[in-house]
């Protein structure tokens, strides 16, 4: 997914909603910015998730709005897309 962003007077950019949703970004999400050559790379630094014991089970507890099942589903889809690209190239 590629898009062009515009920097405002205060140096801010708005990340488009489809990208925010795919990356599970919400208000207060932390991003690391890194200068790589002549590019800026943003990396999502998710809040810490914890493993808690609830009864006899251990469950992942994330930030408000965190959906572990959706995150696993999205990661699988991304992985399958990358595999499909590699297969087409060979």
C-alpha cells in the first residue's frame, strides 16, 4: 500500500485510515521513526502485552481495543500474500 502524504506547518502528517486500521494504530499508538538513507521508516511499537492467568487459563491482555484474533488473522494474510509474490516470481 503506497500513498503520498503532505507535511503541515507544524511538521505533522496524517496516516490514512486504511493504513491505521491494517497496522492496528489508534490514538496514543507509539511509532518509531528511523532515517534510512533518504527515506523515513515508521515502525509501530505496540504497547506491552501481558500474559495473565485467569482461572486455569493464561490469556493475552493487550491495550484497549486490541484484538489478538484479528492480529493473528492479519499476520497470516500478510504472510500468505508475501508467499504468493515469491511464488509468482519463480
